[in-house]
C-alpha cells in the first residue's frame, strides 16, 4: 500500500491541485481542522482522501507532519464529532525523509447522509464537494436526502386550492380510456377509481402529477412549473454589439405535453439547418436531432424536483450558437453516480408522474433516454453530450459542432478499431498520461463516456503495453491510475 500512496502523492505534486476526491493539509505544526472535508467526502459516492504533510501554499511541496501518531489521534477526535461518526483508514509513508499521512474517507450511502459536524447541526454542519472546495449543503440538497430516506413523494402531494374542475375534461377522458386499455386490472374500475389508483386524484383533489399531466392550466396552482426558453447570439449569456441579449425569449406553460410541444417548437424555430445530399437529393438537416431534444426536455420534466424548495423554479432551456443547454432543479435521485446514467437501473424520483406519462404514451420509464441522447450525438457527428449533477440540480448539454474552435479534444470515433482516428486518439491519451491519471480524469479531458473509454481505449492500450497500471495487482481499485509506459522512471520524487 505504501507504493500506492507514494504514487498518489507524485500525482498530486505533479498536478499541483486538489481535486473532487483529494484534499491536502500542511500539518507541519499541528493538526488542522478537517470537519468540512470529513463531511463533504462522506456525502459523495467516491469518498475522498486527505493528505497531511503537503503544503498547498508552498506550491504543493512536501513539508511532512509534526507527529504522525498524535495526528491520528486528533483526527480521530474530529471524526467522533461527526454524525454519523466517520471512521477513516490511515496510511503513513516517508518521502525524502518527511512523513505524509493519508486519511481515506469512505462515501456513505444515501440512507446514511448527510454526514455533518454534530455541534453545528445538519443545516450548518453538512458539506458537499464542488471541485476542490468544501461547500455547505443547500436546503434543496438536504431536502433531497431527507425525501429519499423517508420515501417522500412530492408528485402525489395535493394543494388545498386544487379541485377536480381544474382538470382538462378531454385529457382526463382519454387518460381513463388509455389506462383501462393499458392496464387490465383497471379495466373493470369506475372512472373515479382509475383516477385514484393511478395517482391522478388523492383525497378528492388532483395530485401534483394529476395537475401536470391532466390539468387545464396547472400554473394557476403552480405558477413556476414551466419552461423558460431563450436563444442567444453567441456562446455566453451577454449582450451582443447592439445591446441585444436574446434573439428569442419564450415561456411555456400548460401540462407536460403542452410544454414539451412548445419547447420543441422553440428549438425548431431557432436552430439552423445544413444541406446534405442523400441518395442524390438535397436534404435539410437540423442542428439538433429531434429525438435527442425530446429526450432532454422530457427527462427534465419527468425527473426534476417538484418539492417545496424547487417548485417555484422553472426549467431553463438555452440555445447558444454552439450548443443547447437544459437545466432543471433536482440532481440525480438517490445519490447515484452520474456515470451510472443509462447503464444502471436507478430509482425514480417521481414514479406516479412517470407512470401517468407512460399511460399517455408520452414517456417510457426504461432508462433509455440518456443512451438515446448519446447515440443521437454520435450518429449526428457531434461532440458527446455532457451531463452535470451539481448543487441539487442537473444540466444537459447537447452540442451542434464536432468540437469548439479552442478545444482540441476528440469526440468518440465512429471509425473502426484500426482506423487512423483511433490511433490518433490513443496517441493523445498516451501524451496526456505522461503524468498518472485516473480513468475519470481521462474521460473528462477527452469528453468520453467513462465505460466507453475503458472498453475502447484504456483496456486495449494496457494490453498493448502502451499504458501501465499504477496498481497492477488491483486492476479495479478506485485509486487505479494509468501511466504511459516508460515514464515511471522519469518521476523525480524518491521514496524511502
């Protein structure tokens, strides 16, 4: 294990930065307070490592710790001041005669979160990790955790001012017929029973899910459950040379089907087209594939947070000249990793709403939306989409170009394994890995899906001895890094 820790230290010193999972502390003159990092690392799936004995202010140089045994004891004391108590694993190594101590903090499952400093309480003592910073959790993030733990269902909540008269009669009648046809156990039920059993009505009032799918005008109860859409002449949100901020600016209301149709029309109206020749005929091809746009918008409408801290916040759709962005309140439900999107069977935040949209043939709850968006980007010949889960919100980006003018990162290749494109990408990966890199770092740098990168490039490059594993005996270790073969002996740190 000492060799693994020394390699990790080499990486931190070479990069001269902290990361999502690495925090450094000098600790040359005493034990620093690490309550915030204990909380933030515990509150993320990946956990994290605190390296004591590296001085960030001195250019990430090794200063060593004052007393390893006393440091262990005092850090344990801080861990006992957390709720639930944090139980780190310690490891010590010596580099150039100076002692460095690593405290490995495991990520806790959603049911054990938030981990917070007891004396400060949940609201003031709960932290999350944003890049290299420990940031206090927002009320939205704390509510998401409590909702998950308690099994709270915001989509079946009712508003005291809502009534069945607010439902659209035609939509409701069609929904009842579709539910009876789609689900045999409902076919012999009365209309009121069908509405109650599907979650559209609860205690005689429309639920939030009922209003958002069958409501005549849901915004009379939930005024900000809508989509705001803007088109921008540029790649940032700022006025152009004429002082014009937006090329187009619309607000879409109504039921989910109404908002979906309106927002898709907005994209169609504001996107550009290019002419291609197919089978001898000239065809107009839009910037954004309709299927991908629909999935992005529908995912935001279905899986957004409809809780009390978020139902005053609309979904935001922005069309830049180089990309489409769709933001919604509510991160990935259940504390799952963003790398699981499209690959794992994740829990659903709004199961009643999703079920009603399935009956209406608007959505399928098959976890196929993200894979479809990725496939559409690849077949359309543009950069892979980006999905960002941050601060209790979710952002989807879909690009209309292969790459930015100032961005040399390659997109996922469509050519075969032995193609020049593949060889070029692997050459770039080898160059990037002159310094040891985690797979997640490489995926982020090259805008690749993590699983795709491992399967299509990293594993073949290791087999071809183009890359070396820093932990060859533990190929699946979360501390595994990749290093270009032949560069290991070039490192300048000597370990004793």
